[in-house]
């Protein structure tokens, strides 16, 4: 079949020659691939050399044998691992429940701090005092006050469960940090967005709910995820009240054996749990940066 031009005079698609990269373009692509392979090889070699040097420094230290027996004993590691995993389930439950409570309470405090008008002045002051106090108070002290102080009051109907009290202390502290993250996101939205919503007939509450908050939350996803990573690690502090989590399970074995390997096991379990969350946070941050650079998000 003979190909002919259409009525407009254009050649049919099959008649158009396929793109052929120039020799210069092919040479540039080869050069970039070579550079990439060379960089990867150098990075791998540098990593191996660094690891070898660190290994030799550690194993040749005068106290390495004693340290190995005390902190890296395989027998105690095998004993501790299942008990640490059993206690980790408590940490995961605390992370889930406290994480939701922190997000809700932090959002409410942030909204209270950004309310306009003189009638809301007392609410703004209380919200600011809350965030200033709990951001300044060390978490370990907050835990001791709540976990050890509340039962001492002997209040009728108030729980003395160290898990619930520890979760309350974590929520109080982290909601103050998350509130500031939300507030920064709310205040980063240009006033024209709220003005445009008001001009369309939305009330202040509707403009906040449907226009301001969705943009503010989307902008603050990376720092919120970082706070959740920190919360995941700090759930181990509830052990100071006697709750048997991963840290406390390791501490029980250490107290009986006087060998610190269970602490290393517990630490590695937390690291293994934290790394995926950290990498996910990095991925979300990079993705949002790319979208923002391309005009995909505000």
C-alpha cells in the first residue's frame, strides 16, 4: 500500500522518520554512565575501607574481649530476643494510640492559637502557655511526674496503670510539638486563600476547614512524620513506671544476669523499626519537594 499525504499536506505518522540521537548525545550518555559507575565503585570501596578500619580499631582495643562478653553475648541475645519482641507489642500499641491522640490534640491547640478576634484572647494565651510549658519540660521529668505523682494523689476514679499514665505523659509532651508544626503550616498559607474563600460565601470556620487546613497539613507531612518517629523511640520511656515493654523486658534480664546484651538487642529492635519510618519520611519529603518544584502543590 502506498502512503499518501492527507488533505492538509502532512505526511502520515508512519512516514515520519524515527528520532535518532546524535553521536554527541550518545557520547555524553556514555560519559554519564561511566561517571555513575565510577562514583558507585569509589563509594563502595570507601565504605569497605572505613568499615575495615573501624573493625580493626574496635577488636584490637585492650578491653574488647571483656566488652564482647558483656555487651555482645550470643547466649543472652537469644534469650532476650523473644522477650523483647513480646514487650515491643506494647510499644507499638502506645505508638498507634498516642500518635492519634497527639495529632488530634495538637491540631486543636494549633487552631486555638490561630483564632482571631479579642474574644479568643484567653484561649490563645492558654494554648501558648501549654505549648511553652510542655516543650520546655523534659519528657523524662514529665513521665516521672505523671507516672509517679498521679498515683500518689490517690484520686478517686483516676487510673494508676503505668501504661495509661505513661501514654498520657507522651501525649502531653508531643502534642505541644505537633501543635507548633500545625500552627506553622496554618500561618504559612497566604491570607489571600482565606480572603478568596470568604468572598465565595464561606464562613471563617468553613474557610479554615475546607481551604486552610488541607493545604497546611499537606505542607507539614514531613515534620509530622519526624515527630512520629521520635514518639516511636520514646515509647520505651514508659518502662520507668514498671510497664513491661521492650526496654523493661531487656532490663529484667540484665538485672538477673548482669550482662548488658539484652539492652543491645532492644536497641537494635528499635533501630530496625525506626529505619523504615525514617526512609519513608525521606521519600515523602523528596516527593513533595519535586511536586513543589514542578508546581504540583502549593
